[in-house]
C-alpha cells in the first residue's frame, strides 16, 4: 500500500494501514523467536528486535485517535468539512453549496438564485453584485436552472446594448435581441410584432416619420399654438386668443 508524501488518506484507510503494520511487527517477532539459539550474536538483529518490541509496546499502550493514527503513519491529517456562513441569509453551508465572490464573501445556492431573480425583475440591481463587484455567476451555473439562465443571458445583452429596441406593442414592450433584427426592423419573440429599429415604432416602408411633424399636425388639428417665449405648444383653456 504505497502513498505519495502529500497524499491525503481517510481515517478508515489509515486505521487499516496501522493494523497491517502491527501484524507485520508481530510476524517478524515470531520469525525472530523461531531462530535457533546459539552462534555469534548479530548486533543488527538485536537492534532490530529492540526497535520492534518498543514500537509494538507503544502501539499497544496508546489508544490512537484520528490525528494520532495519521501522525504514527507519517501521513497528513484529513480535516473534516467546514461550513461557512452565507453573507445574505447567515445560514451555514458547505463550500460546494456556495458561491465565493471576488471580494471573498460567500452566498448559498438559494441566495444566489434569489439575487439573480431580483436583478432580472429590476434593472437597478442588474447585474447582481457584492461590494460593487458583479457576482461570478458562471461559477454558480449548477445552481441556476436553464430557463433562468436563458433570461440572464438575454438580460446581459440588453444591459450592454447602447441602442435598445423594444417591441412597439404597448401591451408587450419586450426587448428585441439583435439576433432578431433583419434589415431595419426586429421581430418580437413574444407577440411577433415587427418594430422599426430607427424610430422604434411599428415597422414601415420608406423613411421614418418625423416625430416633430406628427406633433405639429396634431397641434393644427387641436388648435394649439406655440409659446413665443419657451417654444412649447400650449392649449387655450380659457381667456382670449392673444399670447404675450
């Protein structure tokens, strides 16, 4: 049974090794006792016999615990698993159940998912952070289901898009991914309405309408006038038609 110097061995294996060593010592002592008496004493044999007897007595007299067995065998001790406190819920969890952030804080799997869900619901919290640093969510992929991960991936694209286009359907308004854009319009994945990526209105042919022109046309229909001081359109509610 051979081990590398720094190889860690569990308690059961170490106990078995110690029992094997005891059996080897007793067998060797029995072989020495069976040697015929007389002849010239062998100093090396006598030293070996003395060492074996001392080691046998020491092993029999001591009740070895987990750490003592490893020390007796010259092996590194194996520490039991340690639980760590979650920075959010303050519960105790093993490392395999936690995400360690770049700032060395730890979050349990449930709190990681909760932080992610919160950030997907409110962009003010996206991406989920700790000490102003984004959480390394790639390392917590095993905690996150496929549907939530897909939403997170889409939110990342939206968050980094400097010219976002949302569905022109007022009851939908879903973000349109760049991969869903063809030419000058994009198709919503929810309601399938096509939206112009230029004016952000319903997809159309030709040039995008001038938003100011639409306001001016509405002003003419409603009888609005432009204020000579601030330039804003005003509506007459009461009084004379004179603007000062």
